[in-house]
C-alpha cells in the first residue's frame, strides 16, 4: 500500500538525515491520517484516496511557491517547490500536452460536442480518463481551446 511506502520512505529519510524529504513525508502522512479520521467514522484510505490527498498537498505546495515568489520570498518559494518535487515522486506520471489534447479530441468526437456550451459534457467524459494525471485547470483549458477552435 502507498501509505506503508510513505512510512518506510520516511524512516529511510530520517536515517539519511534528509530534512526536506522527512518534513514533506511527515506532512503527507499527517494529511492522510487527518483524512482517515475526518467524518463520522475513522477508516483506512485506499491507495486512490491517498493519491488524491497527495495531489491536494502537491497543489498547495505549487500555489504557496507561486505566492512566495510573487511576494519576493525566494527561500520559502524554493522550499515549497522542493516539497512539491518530493510529493511528485508518489503521484502518477502527468500526461503530456499531446496526450491530453488527444484525450480531449476523442471525448469531443465521442460526445459530438460543439461550441463552448458543451464544455460540461466534454469535461464529464474526459475527467475519468485523466484521473490524477493532469491538473483540472489544464484539462478545462484544453477543452475550452478545442471547443472554441
């Protein structure tokens, strides 16, 4: 299971005195644990759910790095980017722009969608195929681009 791999990698990072990796994996495991105890009843997360938590944390790191960079705080921005790189090791490989464009083209053909008004219909068809391999912002941008053009 992915959670066990995170724990094992945390142990290895602590032994290797890798501060960035240790800090990031601790944060990730805390986020997973918080998700497990959220709600009415505690439960064990599946690997897919753990990946979603890690994606959410990775997105937070990207946004924080951007905010720090815009504020001129380069050290903090670099620290956030470094944590994002560690998290990316545990996430599925991201789709290339060409692969994403092809998936969107296929979904448009399957749904027979035309024009910007059909965006929701196309997004509904594409989202399950993309599942964690592309940011929603990227997907919607590509759908919008293809429906407009």
